[in-house]
C-alpha cells in the first residue's frame, strides 16, 4: 500500500485560515523572544543570576530568525488565501519554523537548568501550536522529536558528557544520584507531550468536522437560496410571459371583433343608402373575420394544451402518405384559387411513422397551408422520405420568403415577419404549434429561406417512438 507522505502531513486548514495562522505563529515568536530577553535580564537584576550570556544570545537568536521567517512569509503569502497546490510548500515552511523553535527551546532549557528546569513544560505550547496548524501525524512527529531532544540532553547530563548547569541555584546535591528523579520527570514530560497532542488534535479535529459541516450546510443553504432566486426569476418571467401573451391575445381578438361589430351594425341598422349586394359583402367579410377568430382560438387552445405538464402524445403507427394526401386534397381549393399547384412526392415503400395522428396532421396542414398562403403563382412541393433513422417531411415553396434577420424568431408565439403581415392576415401561431409539436415528438424543425425566393421547411421525426421527448 503506497503512502502519500505529502498528503499525510498536509494541514487540513483552508488556505485563508492557514495564512492567518502563519501570521499568528510569527507574532507569538516575537512575544516569546522578547519575553526571554526580559526574563533573563530581570533574573540578573533582581535575583542575581549570573549565567545569562547564552540565554540572552538565544533570545536574540529567536528574534533574528523570526525576522527572516517574517520576510519569507510575506513573500509567499502575498495573497489572502493559499491555493491548494501550494499547501505542501507551506507545510515545509511551518515545520522548519517549529523545528527551529524546538531546537532553540531545547538549548534554552539546557542552559537554564536542564532536565530539572521548571520551564521544561513550555514545550506544551509548541505541541498545541503544531496540533492546530498541522495534521495529526505531523503533530505526533513533533512530540516525538521533542521527547528525543530532551532524552538526549538527559542522557548526556546523566553520564556527565555535558556539564550540568545549575541556573537557578536549587539543584539537589550530588545530581548524578538524582537520576531516578530526573528519569521520572522525563517520563512525565514525555507522557505530557503525547497526551497534549492527543487531546489537542482530537478537539481540533472535532471542531474542524463541525466547521466543515457548517460550511457544507452554508453551501447547501446558499445553493437552495440560488435555486429559489432562480425559480423566482422563472416565475417572474412566466408571469411576464403570461401577461404579454394575454395582451397579444386581446390585441389579436379585439381588431376582428370590432370589425365584425362595425360590419354587422351597418347591416342591422338597415341603411337605405347601402345596397343589398354591399350588405351581403359586409356579412361575408364578418363571417371571414369570425372564422379567423375561430382559428385563432383553436390555435390558442392547442398551444395551451401543449404547454400543460400533463400533455401526452397518443402515439400510433400512422401512414404518412395518407395524411399528406388528405391534407393536400383539403387545401386544393385554396391552392387552385391562387393559381398554385401542390406537387407531392412520397418515397416508395415509406414506412409508417410513430406519431400522435392529430398532432401530425396539424404539422402537415400548417406547413402546406402556410406554403400556399404565402406563395405567388407557381408550385408547392411536398415530399416525404427516410433519412438515417428519421422520416422527413419537407415543404418547399417559391413564395415571399423570410428575411435572414427574422429566421431565428420564426416559431415564437404571435411573431410574423414584416413582409408576411403585408402579404396576408394571420395569427403568428401556426409555426409555433408546428415547432412545439415537432419537439414533443423528439424531432427537429429546420427552416431555409431567402427573401422573395421562397422557403423550405424540413421536419425530421424519429422512426422509432421516443416517449421521453413527451415528458
């Protein structure tokens, strides 16, 4: 099993927290170094301690290497947060600082009394700092290093390989015979280091878990807030669309209703100046207006049904050839009046298509009707064929065409190109129905057109039923 050393010793603090902790560590060292100098000088002045030269030098040494660490820290922490990829470098930097502190403190303890120094337990502070800043494995490593350092000094003192320094003047007489006492003190010190790291890392780990849970909860709440805001925007947009839709419906119905009212008012009042022939024309025009309103209402009802979540397609196997033939026959009179021929070309052996038959008839009728409606004299070509896994319906005319700037808007509810408005009356809902019904079938509507040269509408429907597209 391969062990990732970098990951094992990587601090679990976030980048921003790690930056602040590095600043805090350097600040604490300023305080520690200054305290050593003040304590040693106060001991010399008030307690007549003589052996203060090396402790003074060690206090100055702490301040000097801390100044170097300060410069390094400012150079590597020039941003507010440490990126994840830079954390290993900061792990090394933290360890170097703490190792310097441990070795310096070990020498300071030795030169101010050795193993019997009452300030020996100042190492506890570094165990706490290491447990907060670093991983659990790293903190235990520091504890073991500290124990090894003090054990080394104990052995060297005990066997008189180094001189015992009676800094405070209260060492017991015949120090070598005090070995068991010193050994017991070393054992207590070692246990204290390990226990300190254990409890500190456990508490810190618990706090970090809670912090992570709170952070995750905060993220979830923020995500829910964002979703609610998004839903609110969607609702506002839907409300706006609904209001705009109603205004458009009102506008589309108001004009023909007023026209019908005006025409029938003239007829009903029996003006003698209006001939019977003119009255008949008024009635005919009123009937045409009513029929256009009927088509509009029918299209509106169809659109509203398609938009409902509960809308489902009733798919069956439909003979496309037969449907096209029926629609062409239905629209033939309109085409003849306009001098337009509808030519149908169906691929031999065309298979049935799995569609909702009523919806498919609406698609075919709208496309052919539009082609006839917006064409000059000439031909409308209707073809059906198989392409890849789709059955394709293509309606091509040589009519007024669509401006390139309007192509992307075709299919929007109530949208009608400027040249279409001038050419024929309409509601702008036919192609909206076609587009939505094709998409519900899992198909695709493509439009190619050039102004005053004609348009080609291509509907591709999957040969195999795709029920998911209707959801």
